[in-house]
């Protein structure tokens, strides 16, 4: 069994991603093979984890995934020396109603896998009181393994002494104390962090985080806190929707969960990447063209001008399936209106028209029951996924693909659609639904 830790925090914005990247690189530099995981439906952080660790990072999600699938994905750590998982939001934050195996909280994952929690605590604006916050997190679930805390945004040596006094009184180990530094911030945009491939100098940034963590965190003590509490399973990963899959892959189309691609390849499928932004055509012998989500709204002009890509895509769709998720779905539509109100012609394979000039946030887990088949799944199949975008539907004239509900069980209007061999969803597929519990 491989020992692991969960890097989490009381809330979003406390610096856990910076800590995660710095520790990943510092341990890698020390000669350890470190396997990263991300709790929850995040498409961006795993690419940063991969850059820092040199290993593919995988999502683990107790709302969207059954226990067997989570165990199978965790098995990707088989050849690692240590596991580091990064939490999402606050440690105990999840949805109200349980899903496939839980509520989606990072604490559920840490408890299931037996990974002790390292809590990153933003201590700005408080001193000994920070210990009360940390103690509440350490005791909220008495059987949750808890390793200790890393103090972040420490203002001065005096401030650090006072915070440490509080932690000592509460019996909480302090594994490190990070001075406040304004440059330790990853750039962001409306969906969160910019993508790893777009970072202006990612390698220098990660190396800087590693140096900072080595200087201010007891990495040896951190590693000693890691524990292995569970044998990972051997259940199969999700099966491929086709044998030869042409996968759009560039700055506009990059949001595909790594466990899906790993499952496709492991089952013998051939995944053939191509770039719509470079006006590349999908492989002419592909059985399926798959357009993931991403940021097509930032590249709508280039996509509209990519005639070679569009013509080849339309030719493929006359006889073989094409599927798009979120941004990929929008690119399959008739038009995309950018935030300045400029209308850009898309592939026209579906009648969908979306607008970023009329912004509305769509965020949350999705549970879908297919009304029509889509690649890899028959009509009637249940799917679990996640939706996050700011576009508004102006037209969606084609047949609805699915009935879609949120985590509460309420129906949402983003049904996806289907026309001929072409289908699309606003949610990003995570797993086939195996029922609640």
C-alpha cells in the first residue's frame, strides 16, 4: 500500500494549490515518485499537478464515482512512493444529497483512503484564534485522520510565535509556516486558474514554489505523516466509446478527465489528438470525433476561420459520430456570441446558439438520463458529470439528448441535443451512473 496525504483547507482561497504544487515539486526533486490526485470535478488543477510532479494527475469524486471506480483510479499510484491529494473548497464542503458514494467532500476521500489531512490555514488577521479554527476541523469528524497544519500568510516572526502558541495549546502539530508573499498567486480568469499550458512561465513558478516550501515546511515531517490505509481496487476504468477516437486538444479544447483517457487507452482504443485552433482536420479514419470543453469563447474568431477543420468535421459527421462537451458542444452549434457581442460562425452541425454577452453562471454536478444514444452509451443510460460555464442559450432547436438533473435532483434546462450523428452536452462526463449510495 502507498502512503498518502490530503492537502486541504478550511475554505477556498487559502493557498492550498500553491502548497500542493510546491510540495509535489520539492518531493520530486528529493527523488520521490509522487502521485497527485485532485478531489472533485476540477479540470485545471490536475494539469498543474502533472507539471509539478511529472506524473499524470487524476480526479477522485465521491458524488460522481462509485467506490470501485475511485479505488481503481487510486490504483494509478501503484508505482509511486507517496500520494498527495489536493482537496476542493473547504475540507467538509460537498452537496446536500449523496451521490454515487458520497457528497463530494474532500474529507470523504481522505477518510475512505486513509490519507491524513494536512490543513493549510490562512492566519492573516488572527493569532492564537487560528488554533480554534484548526481544532474544529481536526475534531469535526473524530475518525478522520489528521496530520497537522501548515500556516499560510504569516505576517512576521512575532505573528508566527503567537500562532504557534495557540496550535501548541490545542495539541496540533505545525508542519510549516509560510510568510506572506504577494507573488505566490497563480493567474486566474472567469472559470478559475488559467490553464497550465497558458501560464507565462510555469516551470519557473513551480520551481519557486518548491524553494519556498523547502525553506518554510518540514518536508521530512510531512512525509512521515503519510499513511496507507487501504488496498486500491482492480475494477476496470471507463470503457472507450469507439476504437479510434480523434480528440480535439489545444488551448480551446482541453477539459477531459484523465481517468477517462486512461480507461480508453487501457482498453485498446487509439486516441488521436488534433488542434482545431491550428486548423487541423480530425483523423480521416477515426470512428469518433470528440470535442472536449475548454475556452472556445476566447478563440471564437480563430475557430470561425478554421475552414479545413470545419469542413473535415462536417464530412465526418455525415457518416460517423461526433460528440462535444460544454465548449466542444458550443463549437458544434450554429454560432457563438463572444462577450463583446460579436457573433462567430461555428460548425453548424447543431442548431445551438450560445452567448457570452449575456452571462449567467451554470455550476454544479449533473445526473443525466439519456433520451437518445450518444457515443459509448445507449438511450436510457444514466451518466454523472459536472457543468461549469457562463454562456446563455439563445437557440437549441434540436432534439434533447437527455433529461438532466442537478445534485438536488431538480431538473435543469441544459439537456444537450442531438441531430443525426452529432450530439453534445453542457456537462463534462465523469462516470456512468451506478445509482446512489
